[in-house]
């Protein structure tokens, strides 16, 4: 058994960085730190704890958005149902409505499709 949290970092591929950052800012009220290099654009979700695991939006030739790859689950709200209702009202494609994990003992999840075509998960301890 691991003695540490295994998740360190997640990357969500994007085709259009401006469109993707606008989508996440509009729907989730997050801020980004931008870090670009020669052939890569990256927008990292800012957190108060600089050591916390986080997620970055990444535009790079080796990374292509997809609805068929791994799913990253984001904890962006204390209560999941109101957030998913807000996304639904904004006509964001919800591919899995809010559902409990182990009858809610392990929280609640939902899946949506972002502006780039990625299937992304949401998680919260409360419905």
C-alpha cells in the first residue's frame, strides 16, 4: 500500500487555449497560471496550496483532445447537483448525470464534455 497520495498532476489536452480557458473560467470560476514554452501552451488551475496536486490545460502537438481517453475528476464545488444544473442550463453536454459512489459514502460524480471534446469528470462529497 502506498504511503502517499498517488495523484500528482493531470493534463487536459486542448486545441484552442483561449477557448478552453474561457470555458473553464466561465463554468467553474477558476483562475489559471499560464506557462508557455517553445511548442507548448499550458494553463494551470491556480490553488492556494502551491504543493497541492492540480490540473493543467495543455496545447501540444503530442496531445489531442478526446472523449475516449482517461478521465480526470475535478473537485470544483462543495455540492455537485447545483453545478451540474448550471452546466445543463448553459447547454454543456452532460454525459453522466450526478450519481452516487457506493450509495454516496464515497461522494458523487458526473461527467461532461468540455469545449475541446474531452470527457471530464466532476466529484464532490455532497450531492
